[in-house]
């Protein structure tokens, strides 16, 4: 038999160099690649056998067999699939240009075949990953339907050349024989092979079998043990996501969720669907019922497992889901993505973008349906994951209103355990109310005592209560909902009295006093103005419309963040008796020391009300004490 020596094409030499120097992050994926190629070869044979019975060669079933020979140091992966001719072997394994999944899919798509199988390709470039663990690789193959004398053997040591020779092969299909490197013989161990198959190829449709040596009771001599070799299937072959939903029980869904998530509790919701059209894929996704403990860790891995026709490409494909849905677990099985080296770098793949868009919409629609039809279940989910879900307002501008519809809020007018939505808030707005109001705080009790709510209570306007540090960024990012602007009750100017008559009179009466307060506090505050939000309290500090909430400012300072100087605006309540008294003192003595001390006290009081400390607590305490003494003396006379 003649043996022909040939050189690899330039691109294959480059690929082999990358493979041998660990292009892949885990060497064990070589077995995944070989099983995948074997599965593809069987898929093609099975398809062609529909119209050409010769392909079957009187065999009744399809099979991928792994053989580990520890003495010889070889690992063999065999299939009874379509096989290769000599020319196909040279083309498939000597060059990349005409081999692999893209060429095969293109060939299928060019034909007008409605019911063509969703194939990946017979041999992809992943075959070359075998050289990461092997000194030499041999491929023996015979095209299904051809004479046994028409077999071909390909062999290479990855030195830039390969040989091809004619051989006899009794069975159709392909055997890939790896001569393992001395330090890679762990891949001959049964447990290692089992683990790799379970991890990467458990859901391959065809049985992946291996002969296992076991001790059994002798049938001839009782009490004696004998060693026998039995063929055992290593993969489950149960791709639950490819089954019809009606054929899957709730328990089966839940068990698979626990298998992929390592969660002990059942999921809150199952999302199982098949997309067809521009991109064809099947998705089995789970919305958990409780938060993973490590979800805020820097190295938290998210994204569904990515499969291409049951072959696992990634444990976690982050490109398939937006960051704010990182709690979603599951599997995506695509018919369109190529099974080749680029699978590890999917950032710019258009099919991935299409899948991402589809499953993001499906998850958000599912959450919306839960909120509408299974409110108690949704509320439980929301209490666990709302902080993460809210991130979508900031990161996903296209869907921010859709995400906003999923948010639940406590409000000033409802009990603590009763929640409302933005839609319900708008429906219940009072006549004349034009904006959605919210307030941040650390607890509901604290918020309910806030002086910033006085005018809203008086008007009967409800206010959303938000108790999470991220909420200010969320609401600032949302800005408006259904045409209604969203406004913080402690930012910007609040004008609930639309007539403005009372404000005009107060401005005229206290304008000079306000100028005095401005001058005295010019280093502390940005401005002094009359307040439209106070009824009983004398004064308060507010931020500009686009300013930072003091709660957020304190949080960032605690985290060591540098915060730019952010002067507040001091608002005074013209209806409070203190300003009437101060105005009289001012009219008598514009340089009154008492007036100067009152202004300092008012500013310190405003700091306390927003949750900050007076700049000089000792001076504040001393001033309060002096006032108490004077008051006590007057009471005693």
C-alpha cells in the first residue's frame, strides 16, 4: 500500500501551534471535540440513510465508542458514521479552508431542503486540539457504502506534515487514535473519561460507550470472582431541553435545574421555548427562587451553558444575557453557531446578539406574566432579586421602561407590606399632581418621620419609599415613566401650591432676612430660598435637581470614594413662627448677635434633619443649652 507524505497548509500549521500551546483553557476539551465530530458524522450518515439504505451496511444502531489502552498508551474514539474518502480526508484534515462546520452548513443551506437536519459539520478545526495531549494522531476511516478495501489512514506528529495511505477497514465510519504524551496518561483512566463525558457530552443523542472491566461472581464456580469486560454507556443522552414541554414533568424540570445550578431549592419559574427564523435555538432557562450567595462576588460566573447540538461549548456564556439578568440559569442549544475555535470568543457574533435579544425579552415577559398572574410568587422573587433587576434601568436604556414596569414600591400611603407599581401610582395620582415623587431612606420608620414629606401629606400626594442605596441611581436613570417625570422630594424646587400667591407675599416679607442668611452661610450653602415642601418644620437642606442624594453621598464616602464638594440649598418655611420672630429682631437690630446665632442653629438643625452631623457639635450643643437657660429663666420670673 502506498503512503503519501504531504504538508499541512499554512493556516493549519498556525492552528496546530496555537493548539499545542493551549489555545483552549482546558486540555480535556479534546475529547469533547472528538465526540462532537463523531456525533456529526453519525448525524450525516443517518440523514443520508433516509434515501440510501446502503449507508447502514446492515447495522441497526449508531454508536460512539471510546477505547483506552493503557499498555499501548492510546485513546481511541470510534464512530459508525458517514466516514471519509481519501480526498475528503486530505481536504478535511490538511486544510481549514474547505472543512469544518461553516462549509457544511453553507452547503446544506444552498439546497432547497426543508427538512434538513440541523448539522454542525463532520470535522471542525477542534480536531487539532488532540495534539495538545498527543505526540501522534492517526485517523482511520471508510466512507459508508464503500468497499472495505477503500479505507484510508491519516497520521501526523504535528511536525508540519502528515501521511495518507490506503488501508482495509471492516466497518464504516472513523477511528481517531491518539498516542498520548507521557504526562497526559490520566486521560486513559475510566474516572477521568467518565467525568469529561458527563461534563461536556452528557446530552449527545447517540450513546457514548466504553468497555469497562468489572469483577463478577463466576457462573461456573460459586464463590469465585472473575474479571469480565462489559460495554457501558457513559452519557445519559437525555437532552431535556430538546423534548416537548408536554413530555416533561415538573419534577424533571426541577431536577435538571438543581443539576446545573447546584441549588437545593426549586426554581421560581421555568422558561422553555424554541426560536425559529433568523436564528434557530432552543432555550431552557430558570428563574431561581433565592439569591445565590456569591452573586456579588467579583468572580461570579453567569450566563446559561451554551450547547451546539447537545455539545457543550461553555459552562457560562455571559454574552447570552445582560448583566442585570445574571441570576438566570439554564441552557441554550443553538443550531446556527459554528463549533470551532471561535466559540471561545463570541463577543461579536451576530447569532449571539440575536439569541441575547430573544431570551432577554422572553425572561422579561415571563417576569411580567408572573407579576400579573402569580403575584405572591413574583413578590417572593422580587424581594430576593430586585436590586439586581434594577440595574437594567441604568444599563439597558432600550428596555428601561419595560424593566420599570416590573418594579414594586412601598409608598407613604400604604401599609409596609403592601406594594404598588408605577402604573398603579399614576392611576391613583391626585388631580393636579403632575410628577411621580419618591424619597430615599434607610428605614420606613425614618422616612415616615421626614420633614420633607410634610407638604405631600398635606396635599394628599403619595410618595414612593425607596430603601436601597442604588435607588437614587435607578430613579435618576429612569427620569420619567409614561410621560410623567420622576422627582425626588429632597431635590430641586418643589411647588405644590400652583397659585403662587402665598409664596409671593412671603418673598416680599422675608426677602431682606433671606439675603442676611445667604451672606452668613455663603461658605456652607449654595442658596437660601422659601420652601414649598415644609409645613411644620422650620428649614431643610435640599440638593439641586441633578445633585446627589445625601444617603448616596454618605454611602460613597464610607466606601472611600472621593466626593466633589456639593453645597446644598437651605429652604426655609415662611409659615414657621421662628422666621416671624427673627424678622422682628432683624427689623430692630440688623447686627444682632442673637440673630447670627439663630442662623447657625437653623443650619445645624437642617444638617441633623438630613442625617448629617453639625460641623461643630460642641458649639451647637452650647447654643442649644444657652437658649434652654434663657427660656428657663423667663419661665421662672
